């Protein structure tokens, strides 16, 4: 795609996927199961964050690595969603993750992804630099062939601030300085080895991550809400009272709301509240579609107009 003017946020998904979801009423060993319910959705933390940011009226571009006919599907799907993207092409096929749902159970099979040559990282960095972003978000797993050095390389390659949303083991191994990270409760524990049962425990674990070079820690705590911890302050927003339909994408939505608040120049406390508001919208709806977030953005704009009119 044509490269446009400076984008406040570029997201990087090194190992995107097509999420293939099947639903069947029966699953019997040795018998053929049939279904007429199937979904194919482009997936990946960076892609989700870019989608939510776009819905919140923040300029965002998704980049990363895609390949083969499945990579073409990812590009075509994002075009249909109106999401700006500029991926690097690699040999092999973008992975397909399968979810099989029955009335009694859910089965997941996640592919590791295609093997990637180390020089692909430099090509991704070139794509990022073309947009001169203020913030780069690196999210999700790494494909075979890449290690944590790929993420550090992105963080060290430009003047942008880098935010990471990766698993706890990876958080513990990163060496560069990062503007923020977004672990959940389990990832906080894995990254620090500290207990995370209570909110106070999570604050202490987040402070341990600050000592490792993260300027802010945004922690999603499920029913305990969310934290934003920095050297200057700790903010905690409780979870909203809402019927939870689907938690898929909730952490990505939280991060997107916080980033949106920062782009707007809001305080950490206000940004965290927006993040929880966006996540609340997402958990109340099945799937990760950004349309529900667009309704929140429209409501906020209407509120702003009302304030100006008064």
C-alpha cells in the first residue's frame, strides 16, 4: 500500500494468524462431525490494537510478517475492514489457529508459524521508519527463527517509544528500554516470579518490572480491573459491572484505550479509565470486532460536542 504521512502509532505483529473457528453440536471419536458455522478472522495482538485504535479515531498502521495464501487473506481482510497496513512478505504461509467449540468443551490448536529468517526484522524496521511514528507497539508471539532480540531491535532502531504486549517469559528477557508493557496477572507472575494474588501483589510485581527498564506497566487483572504503575504514581480502575460474553481481545482493547488517552494528551489515570471503558465494551460482545469500540468513540464525541455547546 502507499505510505502516508506520519502515523502516531505503528503496530508490529511478527507472528499473525488466521483464527479459524468451528462450532459443532456433537463430537464423537471416529465419527464425522459436521457444521455450518465457521469463521475466518485475521488475528494477532498488533492487528487487534491497530483495529481498536482506528475505531477510536487514532491513526494507526499495522505491520509485521505475512506469507503465502493465508497472508494474502490477512491483507484482503484488513482492506475490507478499512485498517491501514504495510506488511513484509516472507516465504511460507501465515499460520492458522483452530478453535473447535462444542456445547460441552472448546478445543484450541495453535500453529507455531512459518520459520522466519533474521533479516526480516530489518525489513520490518524499514517499514516502521517510513511512517515516522511516535509510538510502536510490538505484540504477540515470535515465529520460529526469531528470538527476543527481534523485539529489542525494533525498540532500539528509532526515536519512537516502544510498547510491548508479550508473554511473561519474554518480558523477563528483553534488554532494551520500553515506554510501557502490558502483562496480565499470569504474565506479571511469570516475568517477576512474585505473587500476584491480590491487587497489592500486582502493584509490587509491576514495580519490579519498572526496575528492569519499563517506564510504565499496564496490568490487566480481570475481575480486579486494571493497574497503571509508573515511578511517579499508581492508578487502579476497578472492573465495570458488566455481563462478560467473551474475553477474547480484552487485553488488546485495554492497551488500545490507554494508548488513545496518551495520544490525546490525557493523564495516566484518565488514559487507564478509557482503557477499562474500551475493554468493557469488548468483553460484553462476542469476538474482537472493532465496531463496538466505534460506538464508544461516537458516544464520547457526542459528549464532547455537548460540553462545547454548553
